[in-house]
């Protein structure tokens, strides 16, 4: 089941934080990143933001989260994470399907680390197209994808 998460509620924010931390530790390893900014995002980075969080629950456990910034000209998928205990169960796919259906946007944008094969494969399977790559100041090569609808 997918539902909006009330991230200003400290109990919910702690659950979001926990899923992000577990997932981003795996991504940092995939990318061989020693300095990985998503891992230093404080709890307040979840409670004090203007983005919208949706959570995927499996057996009453928050197992995946997508963070959305719905902007005037496009929808930015800020983050899409799955707790490692729930990898390879189709949760990321279900969350992405939900976002693409829920948001009436002509353009969806997402970024990930170039070495994150599972994420890249997921976005490409939805016909997201690579628009650019760049090196970050923390040593990670990133890739940006866009999906134009309509």
C-alpha cells in the first residue's frame, strides 16, 4: 500500500530517515563513495522541507519511500529508496508507477549515481532518457534522466 507520509510528524520522520539511511548506505557502497551527502542529511532535513513523501508499506512496515518536488514546469523525483530488506520485490517500480500516475506533469526529472545500476535500469525501463552526466565535488559521477509525457 502506498500513502502520503506526514514527514512533519517526528515518529514518521524517524521512519523515513531510517529507510533513507539503510538504502543510501548500500548506494554509497555501489558508488564507492566515501563522502556521500545523502547519508549526512539530518532528521530536520526530512521534517523541515517542502517536498512530499510517499511510503510503500509491506505488512505494516515502511519499506520504500519516494520524495517528490512538484514544480511549476516539471516534477522532480528527489529520492526513491527501498530498505535493503525489501530489495528486488518490485517496490521501487510500484512507487515510480504511482508517481507517474499521480502527478499530471509533462516532464519528470530524476538523478542518480552513474554506478547505481539498479536505479539506472529502473528509470530506463520506464523510458526515461539520459540528458547529462557530471562529476560532483564529492567524487561521485551522476546521471540525470528525463521522461517527457504527452
